[in-house]
C-alpha cells in the first residue's frame, strides 16, 4: 500500500511539473492501471471504464498512459497485435519480455546484467534514461 502511495505521488509530481491537474479521470486511470494484474492496451482499459459506467474518455486514457509510463507507474509490455501494451510495475516489478513469433507465447524475465549494461551505455552517452521497453523476438522451445 505504501509503495502504491509513492507511485501516486510520483505521478502527481510529473503532472504538476507539466502544468497538468490530477483530475478525477486521471486518478481513476491511475487506480485501474495499477490494480490490473495482466497486460492491457489503451482500448481494453477504456472498455473497463465504459462497462463500469465511469465517465472516463478514450482520449484521456490515451493521453494519460504515456504519463503513467514516464512516471514509472506502468511499463510497456507485450501482447497480441501491433498496439502498445502495458502492465503495472507494482505487480511484478520491472521485467522484460521474450515473445515467440510462431505461437505468441510471452516469457517474462529479469536480468540484472542487462539493466546494468543499459545504465552503463546511458552514462557513456550522458543520456538520462526515463524508461525502456526491452522485448526479444524469436522462437520458443516448443516451436523450435
């Protein structure tokens, strides 16, 4: 619960820094995105609000997801199709994905060596990393 409050404060700080207000719609999007335990895209998130009868516009969902991503609340994920998929960082912590190009299987993994190497490369180029989307595409063991 304390971690979630810190994430909400991070999000609010980013909004304030951009001159945006923490509206009821944005709060509802934050809450829904952080409580989902699976990968989602903007349309499926919007559909959840529509089914609940919540007054959240599709445009606000689309505009808010990049802000949640930048503030570290969610991360890009993998899913079927060419749309961007996301997931809450709070559910499993940061991780990356391997995607089978034959069956679509998604394998989640964490690798400290990759994370450290990314930081090293960013440092060498004086680049401030905000977030990253690391997906490996190939063929899983079952499809080889």
